[in-house]
């Protein structure tokens, strides 16, 4: 008994070391004067830190902040704060409280969150009404153990302005980067994979979405209820349903983007689930937008336009080897060329007698039979019937019977730009 008591006395200081170290970190933050740098030593620090003055929190190699599964791990309530070089993990799981690895309050300005790894946190980084925040070169991994609907977003913006989200790698969250009611922000050169929507905009204006990569998500870029977006040079690869989904988008520029292999959601047997076609570009109730110099390749549907999407301009785009190049179900004829320049269609069979690079015959991707089959999918059983073949012949011979559809009057004979 005496020996056991001695052993317990000897072990007590060792067991108290982690708590003592964490208390020292919190004390160091509290004691740091404005503008100071607090260095976080290697090891696991079980803390919930609040930064309410301008300081830099810098992690040494191997420095880990662990929230123990409750609340926010780091909460920033002041301007001119920097957090860098840390592993931040194990926030709480309360969606209502918006538990996050790093939470930035609306009073904060000029905050920098750079070079961190954020793991097992409900929201990786949450910006709650802040301004001029830079979130750069972080690795964010969500809570894969939760259902997708119960996860937070990798990087979440709410009512933020002037922020730059750049060079981050995000996976395993609900949405990769979610931008809600936030204007004048730049989302650039991020890589997002294994989430629902790679980048998701709602009610956000005057944003720049530049050179991002989305891979293996349900949808690459879900742009909704926003206007004056510049969506430039982004890539979408191997998504399940959509490369770019535009829902009530207006006065925006979608240019120089690349979409590869959007082939729909697969069932257990490897087939495509009914009603889940893969759409490179899906344009729904969106008007007055410019689409140019985009590539959509090897997808089930190149571009699907519906629900009153009018007055959009399309030119110099490349639609290559999509099984259906255009799905258009509207009652208004549309011209898809601008200033004498149309788009490249890999299935265009026209000619160019004057060798000016523009096809002499307009490209019309759909006929009335296509529209009929889209409106009444069960009619597909009749596709090879003599009646359907006769209908197609009559429409070609007598164009007056062709319903309003898309026409590219100046189709390009060659695909400019890099090969898919």
C-alpha cells in the first residue's frame, strides 16, 4: 500500500503537465500585448482560445489545438489578428451554434488565417460578418463521420465583404466554400473535393470566382440568386450531377472555365439513376449573362437551358464529345452567337467553302422530336419507330414545322484553346 501511494505521488506531476501547458498557452495569450506574437510549442493543447486583441498566434511544427469536441477551438473577436501554422481539431457539433475550428466574429477586420490544418471540425473556418479577411493555404477536412446534412461547410462566409479565400484544400464537409449574402469577395485557386457543392453562392453580388478546381463532388459550382459574378478560369472534373449550376443568376460573366466528365449519379450496378443526368452547364431561370471561351467535354449533357433563361449570350465556347450537346426546352428561339462568332460543336457536320473558320450552315442541335421526348420521357420507347423517323424527316424537309429552339448561325470549324 505504501509503495502504491508513493507511485501515485510520483505520477501526479506527469498527469498534470498537459493541463499546465494549456493553462500556460491561455495565460500567454492573455498576457501578450497588442501586436505581439505568441508562439505555440509542439504538442497537443486542449484549449478554447479567444483572441480579442491584435496578436499573432503562430504554431511551431507539431503544435495542435484540440477543442475536445465542444464549442469553437479558436474564436477571433478583434481586428489585425493572424493565426498560422497550427493544426486545429475537434470542435463541437452544434449546427445552431455554428461550432468551428476557427470562428471570426463580425467585429473583426484585417484578419489572416494562413497555413493551418483544420480537422474534425463542424465548420472549418466561419466568417460571421467580418471584413477584409484573408484565408489562404489552409487544409480543411470536415467531419466525415456525420451525415452530409449534419456537417458544416469547409469555409463559410456570411455577410462578409472584401475577403480573399485563396489556395485552400477543402474536403469532407457539406459544401466546400459557401458564400451567403456576401459581396466583393475573391475566391481563387482553391481545390475542393468529396463534398456536396464545391463552391456555393447564395444572394451574393460582385464576387470573383477565379481558377478554382472542383473534383468528384455532387456539383462543382452552384451559383444561386446572385448577380454580377465573374466566374473565370475554373475547372470542374468528374462531378456527379452538375459542372456549373446557375439558378437565378444575372448580369454575370462565365468565361474560360473547363468541365470534364459529368456523367450523372450511378446506381449499384454502374448505371445512371433516372432523372440524374450529368450536366456540364445547367442554366435555370438565368438571364443577361455572357458565356464565352468555356469548354464542356465528355459529359452526358453539354448544356441544359430551361425555365425562362433568356437574353444570354454564348460565343467561342467548345462543346466536345458530349452525348447530348444541348438540351433546350423553351418556347422562344435563341441565337447562340455574337458579332459573327459562334461556338465549336464536335458533332457539327456543315462545311466552310470560303475557309474563314466559320461554318456556312447554321448549327441546330435539337429538333421537335428531341423536345417531345424531353417533355414526355416515356415516349423514348418509340425513338426507333417509323412514326418518329418520319417526324424527323418532315422537320428537316419542311423547317416551318420545327419548334422554337437554339441556333448557332456562325459555328466555329475548329476548337480554339487547349484540347480537353
